[in-house]
């Protein structure tokens, strides 16, 4: 009897944060792409199109992983030139990463660039890169995919590896790599056990170093170098990473949460509220108004039940709005 194929759609919280940044923050993504692929010099004025496609990856067990590959996108320059990018985020060492990347690349190439002319099929592989959230001094700077044909010819292409550990506060701000900020806590992971053990020297160092980036980011918000919604998204996504990465490290989580607690400014929530109201006016419906109130109150620390009571909507509606904004 044949084994029944099953479909899995699981992903880590870090994958979710990464994909949110790819899909919803194309301006942040452009600088990451320029950094990841030497010789790429996009200005930010290009048109970006997320390629949200479903792909199936076969496993040795006979199961299939069903993935929505929303970390792929097309970038169209002002002259009409289009280039397909496929970006991956790696948080845990995994020897099968290169295999999955190739499977994604080939399926993406077939869907986006295949040209069939009589007996000839031509495909263009996407430009692919990987962000490693964890790495060591021995981690390679690239992966290589080599394809051998039956006539003993071969073609290969390289996949650059970008290592978060190489980017400190100064480099991130100098190069405006704001895309990396939500994952910044990974750079302190080696100190987690000492922080949990109550080593005050390490704890004080962590407080100073971890808060520096966010304080300087706040300055950029206040002087207009980044907008309110971008700052808000970065902070909220950072909190999601903290919750996942430090879930078994209570002291680390407490210290990080203290630092992030003051990062959502009063006027920031007011702007978000105002933009939510404007959205409701433009749509001729009160959803934008409700969303603005709910988001602002959630940021003020209200529980879902309290928000529901204040806004006269159901708790399910509150959860739906917060989930849509990726705050839950």
C-alpha cells in the first residue's frame, strides 16, 4: 500500500518576521539586497512585486512540505529590467538547506521565467541569498549549486551567505540595514546563560549594547530619517523575536522587554491611530478607525478583553485586527 503524502505548512517565528519584512517593507529590503549581492545598486525607486507562490518540497518520509514562498520577489528597474530574487533566513544549522534552496529555485524559475520554444525549455534561475541568524567563524561565505548534464557538461551558481554576527550597531546604522534590526538579539545569544545566572557585569553590558541600537533608531525617527510606521513595525517585530528567542530565558526576556518597552513613543501611537482613522474615511467604513483605536490601546498595555469592552467590539474582532497587524 502506498504511503499517503501529507502536507505540512509550519514555519518558525523568525521565518514569519523575515517574510513580513520581505513582503511589507520593500524599502528596507532594497538595502539588504544591495548588501547581500555585491554589484547590485538599487536606489529604492524600483517597483517591487512579492511572488507569493505555493511550493511542495518532498521529504524522505514520503511527506511533502507545503510552503508559501513569500520570500521571493521581482524587482523592476525604471528601464523595465526585471530580476527575480529568492531570499532565505536560516536560524538553525541544517545540512539540507542547500537542497531546499535548489528545489525552491527550480520551481520558482519554472513559474516565473520558463520559455518553451518547440523542443527547447529555457529557464532563468533566481538570484538567491541566505541570511544566517546564527553562524561561527567556520561558516562559509557562500553555497554553490552545480548541475551536471548527461553530456558531461555542467553549470554552477553561487548563493551568498550574509551573517548577522558581522553587523554591529554602527554598521547597521551606517548602511541603513534596518531590515536586520528585529533579529539583533541573536548577536547576544552567547551571553544568555551568564545573564540567566545573574552575572551583573554581563547584564549591564547587555543593557548598554542592546539598547544603543534602538535609542539611535529612535533618534532617526525623531529627526525624520525613518517614518513612524517603519519604526513601529521594526519594534513590534523585534518584540516577536524576543518572545521566541528568549522564551526559555526569563531574565534575558525581562531585560530585553524593559528596553523595548519604551520604544513605542506616545506620538507614534497617535500617528498610527490617525492613519487608521484616515484609512477608515478613505474606505468609507469604520474599520480603519477601529483598527487605530485598538492598536493604540494594545500598545498602551490593555488586554484584549479590556480593548473589546472599551471599543464595544468582540474579543474575536480585536484578535483579528491585531493578528492582521502581526501584533499577536
